[in-house]
C-alpha cells in the first residue's frame, strides 16, 4: 500500500508539471506576451525605442550623385541664400543667416575668419560653376575637408560633364569624391540643363543665340525654389539698383580690390561680343518670382514693386526645372 501511495504522488506531481509547463509555453501565452511587448514598445518615446525615423525626403530629379548616380534628396523649410556681393560686408548678419534650416552659398565664397560675422559660417548647399572648380580645390581645406555635411552641386556644359570618360570636370569630380568619400557631390544632368535654358528663355526672352549664358546665381535661385519653402536672399540688389546712381561695392565681398559690382553688371548686360551673363535681366525674373513665391531680399532690403494695373500675375508659375508648388 505504501508503494501505491508513493506511485500516486509521483504521478500527481508529473501531471502538475506537464500542465504548468504546457501553459507556460503555449502559443496563446506567447502571443499574449508578444502583444504586451508590442504595446509597451509603442508606448515608449522615440528616444527609448532607438533613433527616431527620419522623414522621407523628396527626390529632386536632375541632380545626380557623382558616385552612386542617385538623385538628391533634400528639403528645407527656410533657406538663407547668400550671394558673393560686397553689400554683405559690415552687415553683421551672420548669426541671422545661420538660423535658417539650410544655408546656400555659391562657388568658392569663404566663411572663415572675420567673414563669418557678416555672411555666417554654416553651409548646407554650395552651388559651383565648372569654372570655379579649381578655386574650390585650392581652398579644399576650408571648403571641402571641413564640409562633410555640405551638399555640393556642380554645373557646367554637357561636354565637361560627360560620363563616358571624356568629361574633364566629371572625371575630376569623381577623383575628388574618391579621395574624400564622405563628400556629397552632385552634378546637373544635361536634360536638367536644357530645362534651365528653357526657363531662362521663357522668363527673359533671351537664349544662347543672344550671347546670354546662365550665371551661378540663376542656377542657385532656381535650385532653391525646388528645395525651400521660404528663401531669404542676402546681398542681391534690385534690378534697377545700378541706374542712375548707385553705391560702389566690390563684385565679391572677399575681393575688396576686385571689380565694382554695378560696373560688372552693366558691362555684361550691354555686351554684344562674346558670351555674357545677363545679371540684371536675371534679377528682373527673380523680382517677378518674389511676387508669387516666398522670396525676400535683404542687405540691401527691398521688395518688388507692384505690377501696373494693366498687368496681372500669371496663374501658373514658371515651368520646370523647379517643382514650383510651394506658393506663398
């Protein structure tokens, strides 16, 4: 009888063990635990659950990565667009400029040293002409080595940007990006360049036949319209600033002994031989865009005058390249 009792006790213990073990590992228990963990994860703040997911930035077609050939993905709510004008000297608006989400500069315009207090020190995007590439490379310690977070967009004639081994600028840019692999270097595709030309012709009535060539300022402003919701432009004068009386300032703030800005604008605007930038014509287009889009001009501070009564703003914004969808 004692042996039977011991056997019954052992069988009871084994049964209890099997029931407990089965309930612990049952699918319903695992499912419930999973739901609890998921609920707790959802209740955690982003910092507790790892790095917050970055928003999906729009792809800006026509701007091609020099290494991976992928489109540029970038968007900014507010942008400071900095020209290279001598008007920037002495304004001490550097901190104001740097407060924008993105700061856009042109060519090899410097920010180091005392320049920073007038033009700011941050650079989110730098638009560079093919003709300025060598100057940028000479200033690589300031403009490249210290600019790992900056996006560089280079533009130039299609024969310089060829990707078949014969594009001089393209080849040099690939080499530069291989030496400095963290740089974010892009070029403008030839299809996009054609769109820039068509936009200039539609807005100004001028084309390459009239010896007009787009300036870096034209590319930069148009890119900014694709990139930014609001654009604060620093150092760009109004279209009529240079006539008849005007303040004499250097064409480049970093070349105080260089040519006078208005003298440069007027000579290019009136030039008939050779190829010239139509700086004043471009500024008329920018002033017209500022009547429709969220563009503001500072140092000198100005706003485009209202249109005559017999003229109205176009219902549709200018054609591509910009995705003109962010209207004030």
